[in-house]
């Protein structure tokens, strides 16, 4: 299938990045959110990023206008009718995702591919809320989408080879490096990353070392660009907690169980960078 028009559901952190990258790669993009304020905020983020690219001389004013003309915001799923693929990037909540997939299935033509940017929920469960499970897959971008190179394609038991092939070619046309995983919580990257982040929290909790020394150890000792506690803050401690619980529910591996300190920080509202406070302060 030749993809020309891309739908994006959700204009938050990930949805706005996905829409921007698709429009910059020449696709027509239709993006929605649940209300005008959130949609405008997402469009504002995209326009801000494009303006910055012009300012830095990385994009001409004309190219910016062309990209902006390819982007259309909407509050109605009916506008997804012309889409060849719709990428869902709404909140990480299975009930909401199932509702979205079932609506898209009703509205989009039979050949449209439906993808989810979920971090850890079962793609199979979303697929089964449609009548086209062979055309449903996970397409897990990394944050920030315009900067991060990989994209994980998540294949369920019933995703067709044709769907994988089309989405692989589409992802590569966005300049992404495709990695493919089965539909198990965490896929590749979070399956390896989350237990490591949780171990860093356990080191801090047990008093083995200070937060600064834990992070310096990994930055300087392993050449990581960021220490594990700063990285957890960047991802969002609520997100780390949510993914850890999903991994623990599936595998019952104690390494995936969120340590009490992480739970307490989430309860206290110390969610990391986005709230100005996590393991470190960001004021
Ligand atoms: P976010 O909260 O920034 O954005 C989600 C947006 O979806 C919100 O604006 C919300 O109003 C909107 N939304 C909710 N229901 C909707 C609906 N029915 N129709 C249209 N819009 C709807 O969240 P995010 O960080 O962008 O995450 C989105 C998805 O991407 C989640 O599934 C998350 O697990 C996944 N993800 C997040 C990251 C990350 O680092 N933040 C990385 C990879 C994947």
C-alpha cells in the first residue's frame, strides 16, 4: 500500500512529534485531541519547533509553510476517513484505546492500517476491538520523536506480513531505524530499560549511594549520556511506575516490581522534569 495521508490521535507530547515528523516527510497529516485547547497546544508545539528550525537556518520559511499546509487539526474522528494509516498516541489507558480503535474501525476504509504508540499495553487487545486485526500493530516512537532515531514495530499474533512491510517502509521514509518486537509488555527497549531504572531507585533507597553518585557512575563509567535517575525524571516517574507495573503483572519478575520509594514519589506528585521535581529539581 502507498501511504499518503496519516492520521494521529492525540496531540500531546508524542502525537505532536509524530505529526511533525510525518508532515516534514511529505505526508498529509490529520491530528486530533479531545478539545480545542489541547489541540491548539499540540499545534503550537509543532509550529514552535518549525519556527526554531527556520531560526537556526535548518529550514527555509517556504518549507515551513509547506509543512504547515500539510497539517490539519480536527476534533472529529470522521476526518480520518481519507487516512491510509492512523497512529493512536492518546493516553496510556486500555479502555480509552479500545474505544478509539473501535471508532476508527467504524470510520476508516477497510484498507486503513491502525497503529498504536503504546509503551506497554497489549496491542492484541486493541486489535480485537476492530474487525481488521491483521491490519493492527504497535508503532512505538521514542521521545522526543523528531530527534530519536528508532521506532519499534510491534507485531501481534495476527498482524499480517503485508501490514508489517507497509509500516516498515513508511517508518523508514520518516528517517527512522526500525526494530521489530513481539507483542509482550515493554517490547525491546522498555523491557531492558525499566528494570535498570528500578535498580537505580533501589540503590538510592537502600542508601548504597547518593543520587548524584549513582548517576555519575553510569554517565562516566559506562558513557551513558544521562544517569538512570535523571533519565527516569525525563521519562516521567508516573510513566516509569505504570510500565513497571505492566511488566510485573505479565512476568511476575521481582526485578520489575516498582520499589516503594518510586511509589511514594508518584503519590507525592514528584513526577520528574514535567513537574519541576523528581529525583532532581528542575526549577
Ligand atoms: P500526553 O498526555 O502528552 O498526550 C496524550 C494526548 O492524548 C492528550 O493531549 C489527551 O488529551 C489526548 N487524548 C486522550 N484521549 C483522546 C481521544 N479519545 N482522542 C484524541 N485525543 C485523545 O501523552 P504522551 O506522552 O504523548 O503519550 C501518548 C502515548 O504515547 C501513550 O500511549 C504513551 O504510553 C506513549 N508513549 C509515550 C512516551 C513518552 O516518553 N511520553 C514514549 C513512547 C510512547
